[in-house]
């Protein structure tokens, strides 16, 4: 399994777990995989503080899950 397949499998598995925590991790992984038009990795952080970045990923996960 190459890296791209592993990432897709990991995200799918996390979404199937269907918890706020697993969805938060899936969002974090998805953001870490973003690349520019030349295929170079974009270091996307939603905050300079990594714990705040995780919290914002959790907010995205919560929204995607339809939670208030």
C-alpha cells in the first residue's frame, strides 16, 4: 500500500469510527495532505498554536457531523 492509499484508508477508517475525536483526526490528516498545483506540500495550520489548530479541526469535525 503506497502512502496515498494508506492516507485514504486511514481517513475512511476514522470516519467509520464515527466519533468526534476520530473525525477530528481525519480532518487533521486531510489538511496535512494538501498540496499546491505543483504537488508540493502546503503546511496548513489553522493557528500558530498547535493545540488551537487541533481545536479548530475539532470544530470542523463537529460541523461536518451536524453537531451544535
